[in-house]
C-alpha cells in the first residue's frame, strides 16, 4: 500500500463503484489514493479509527457521550509528536488531508476496536481462550471504563449502508454497536457463550505487575475511563444496523471452538499465574473482610 508509484500505476484509469480503503495510514497514502481514483470512483471510503480521539483530543471525563465534531484538524500539523501513537497520528493526518484537499466523493468512517470470529488482531481470541478454559479472569481494578465495540460482520453491512446513502458524501461518521458494555458484562457474555460461569477478580495494576510473567498483562478493551461515542449522526444519516451483542458473541465463541487457532493468545503462557493471582487476591480480600 505504501509503494505509491506502483499503486497508482496499477489502479489509475480503472473505474470503481466504490473503494473501501482500510490500509491508509499516512497523508502520503491519501495523496496516492487521490491520484489513483480521482474521476473514476463512485465513492471512496477511508476507514479511520476511534483512536483519533485519544491523547487528549477529547476529555472523556467531561464529554460522555462525545461526537464527531469534538475534534477539529484545521490547526493540526503533519508531524509525529513524541510519545503519541503513530497509528492514531497517521489516521488524523489522513482525515485532515481528505478534508482539506480531496476532490473525490469520499466518506470518513471512524470505528472502535472491531471484534468477531477469525480476528487477525488476536483480541477476541484473548477473551475466548480464557473463557473456554473456564478459569477466573483478572481485570485491572483501575480499568473498568464502559465502551462500545463493533462486530466485524456489522462493520461490513454498515459500510454498504453508507455507500447507498447519497447524503453521506464528504461527511465523517462513527459507527459502533448501540449497546454500552462494561467489563463485567463483556466477560460474562463471553464466558456464558463458552458454557462457563464467569468469575472476575479486580486486582490493582501495581499488584499484577509485581508478578514477572504478568508485567505486560492488559486485557483487550479494558480502559481506565468510559469511552462512549454518540451515534446519532450516523443513525440519522443512514441508520446503523447491528446484531444483538449476545448473538454475535455466541457466534464468535462457537467459531473459535470449531476453529481453534494454532497459537495461544497473548500472555496465555502465563495463564496459571493469572489464575493463581486471582485465587490469592480473593483469599486476601476474604481475610481482610473477616478481620476488618
């Protein structure tokens, strides 16, 4: 995707009803897409990310829910500030370039972490593998913020809905499932789909990190503050279509049960340490409660 000369040579002059670009990460990718598709594409969808709101761009403590207009890239510079996530920075650059320069009929779509079966990021397998063994799950006590995610099949359906809506040209939308999920509900959904009762131990991050095998322990989707995006702009423009979360979680767990990945999820080699820590923490809490 970043071999721009070859990309343009292969695609320029060819006609497309639509292009869905999930691989644009830098403004140079936008310049190349414009050169390749201008005048020959019915619609260009640039798939962005909810990460553009992070790193102080939105005050999640005081903006809940927040919306698409809570960020403004007019004064954004095309640089990569030290300490900021290059992925999020690059997506901001992509959005800014389109907004400032593009003559294509484009739409920017921001999405949260996409979950579902055959997830190439391994985030879903992290949860499912632990749910299938039925053991306790450790959640950092400081990371219980609520969130929305998005089922992979629903992402595809809603991309098509955007393409079918003429009023979405040169607009920016955030799409996600309507349900607001807590870590408790999420874990319980996955464990129940796996046929087990979920038991959660909330352990301070400082305590977790004292165990060498768990120094980098970080359950996917966990966050210290709630991150809730208002969906009304997308709902009014084209109507978000969504599978009930209980249904797609069960579908996903069933898929992993039948198509178990050859490699374990991140950190699963230390699963015994996770379960042992949970047991020790619960025992310690029990003693503290009895003696208090």
